[in-house]
C-alpha cells in the first residue's frame, strides 16, 4: 500500500476526481488540484490532439505552486484513432498521472515511466487486473459495482481482497464514493486512494448541463439503470434521462440501441452511479473538497474515539 512519491506533492486528501467523458475539463481539474485533490480528464474531451495540448498548457499555467498533481485518461483500444498522437503529447508535456482504460500495454507504461510519470489502469474484474499487473502498471483502479460510467458488477470488498493477493502497487477504489466518510472507509479497506466520479458532476466547474447536475441531486440508487443499451458496454445511467429520451427502462435490449455516435449518446442520456443518493447539492469544487476533508477527519475521529472494539 503506497501513494507514489510524485503524487504526494500538494495532496491534502487521498482522493482522485475521476476522468469523465464530456464532464471533466480544465476548470474542474484546476479547482480540484488547487484544493489538494488529484484532478483528471479524458484527452478525448477535446476534439483534437492540438486542443488537448492547449488544455494541458492552460491547466499547468493555472495551477498554484502547492497544487496536487493532475492526470489524463487515455482509451487504449483500436477504436481510439487518437491514442498515439495524444500519448505523444502526454509524454512531451510530462503529464504526472496517466490513467489507461480498456487496454493495459507495456509500451505505454514504459513511455510514461521514461519521463517519471505514473500509470494507473482501471479494471472491473480480477482477470483484467492480472493482465494490467503483468503490463507493469503502478496502480489499479478497481471499478466496483454501482459506479458511474462503465461500472463493474463485483462488490468492492470482494474486488480489493482478491486483487491484493497478487498486486502490491497502488490500489484505488472506485464506485459510489460520495462523502469524506466514504473516502475514510476506502482507506480502512486498504485502498490508497478513493476515486470519485458522480460526486464531482454536480459542481459549478463541471461541464455537465445544469439539468444533469440537478437530476443527480434528485436521484437515489433506485433511479440508476445498468444497461449496455446506450454504449454497447454495460454502464449506469440516470433512469429519468433514459425516459426523457424516449427509452423505456423496463424493456431494454441486451445490446446497443441505434443512438447515433457514442458522444451524442452520452450527451443526451446521462450517466451516474448509485452513489447519486449521497449527492445533495451543486456547489463550487473548492467547497466540495473542503467538506470532504472535514468529513474525512470527523470519520477518523469518530472511529478512534467512539469505536469501543478497537
Ligand atoms: C458521466 C461519466 C463519464 C465517464 N467517463 C469516463 C471516461 O471517459 N474514462 C474513464 O476512464 N472513466 C469514465 N467514467 C468512470 C469514472 O472515471 C469513475 O470510474 C466512476 O465515475 C466512479 O464511480 P462513481 O461515479 O460512483 O463515483 C465516467 C463516469 C461518468 C459518471
């Protein structure tokens, strides 16, 4: 269990604001990092590789000297034609944290290690975790049941326990983490970092539409539908947004609906995890992080003082 030294700089809470398609951009990343939590975004949130480079340069110019590190997500899959070009920009700009999805590849890991960067890879099952460990990644993001986006179906306790038996790198737990108390619980489970997606959608700086942010505030776990119909891969979506797009959540196919391209699908049908039930407001990111820190400390104090079994 360890947080890589290069990611400890400026870190005030063991948490990462997860990369989210069409949601995370420079404003969210800068506010998150300046508040002491690692901020991230998918390179594909910019339409071109050049645009991606501009975002990196903007982010670097807006970070305070004592900001936490930032990271970028790359989809490592043949369906991503920008992978090589975007990766070259990441190497040139020395992005501190690279988050790979779908494919864990030794060449990518070596390229990032070459400039002193760190690679975390996200997995939703133990088989993929083993493959990524073999590719030499520094950390594994365990995407558990109920997470926003392409979620897994394994319970977080089960996932972390199994992965720990063969992987000694950094462990990052993802799925339904919405409060500082939840972050403390992930540390209690032996994770190094908590990975928060849904909670950061409902912030002033996220790029999500206002109606999307509000729908998360209104939603509970029972308003989330897990289906491959939107993206081809099973993912969690806000049931009211399926209904708003004329999709009946009670009769979903087990394959992708004909919904134009991926970006259009995610723009109209909104993804969130079951942790939406723990999101009660839309607020500035700096305030959210301050609250997460105080809840984290309170949870640790409560445990130390009030748990009579310790
Ligand atoms: C709207 C949305 C878009 C997402 N897009 C991506 C993405 O582009 N790349 C990625 O690695 N993960 C993506 N994710 C998954 C998150 O990085 C993270 O694993 C997840 O949101 C954590 O679960 P939580 O939402 O319950 O906190 C997305 C999640 C959401 C909600």
